[in-house]
C-alpha cells in the first residue's frame, strides 16, 4: 500500500490521540514504561515519513504547515512547562486545595500540548522530537528554495 500525504497526516493525528490518552495514565514501571517510550518515539515516524514525501514531491505549502505545527508545539510545550513549574508558587497565594486543582489543570494542558513528551515519561524525547522536526522542516524548505 502506497501511503499518500493525507494518510500520513491521518496516522499522525491518530498517534497524537493515542499518545494523549496514554499521557493521562499514572507513571508506569517495567515493560509498560518502555512500551510508552516506544510509542512516544513512534509518534514522530509519520511526520518524518511525511516530511520526506513532501520534500520529494516539492510541496512547500504543506512543508510550511508542518513547520508551523512543529513551531507551535515547541513554543507551547516550553511555555506550558514553565507555567507548570511556576505553578508550585500558587500555594503561597491560594488555598492549598485550589492551588492543587489549578496545578492539575495546568498539567492536563501540558499533556495535551506536548503529547509524546508526557506519554514517553522521559520528557526529553518529546521536546527533542519536536525540535528535530522543526529544524528538519526548516532545512527541507531551504533546500527546496535553493533547488528552484
């Protein structure tokens, strides 16, 4: 079966949904933990194949879309991560119960913003994956511009 770019986008969305659901699981141990790490790594396989296909087909429009998705994911991930770390200080200004609820909501937002990062339980996997995808898109677009 030949994968076209729309099927690859659909698979990527499916991987996002799978990783988002798995991100809400409590921390896992042993084989389950490594299964989640593998799934988090596999999250980046469809966009890598898609990037290669778009570069091969010289589809700069969708390459630009992928670059924007990756850029938004990196910025949103770093922002959500910083806000989550700073939310610890909420206990100073809010009642403890409210601060904990607010912290949980912020963590849930972090799970949705950087799905493979939380799913894989090694947060560097997701963040490095998004940054690598972003730079790969940048280099692919520059290569297309030089080839014109």
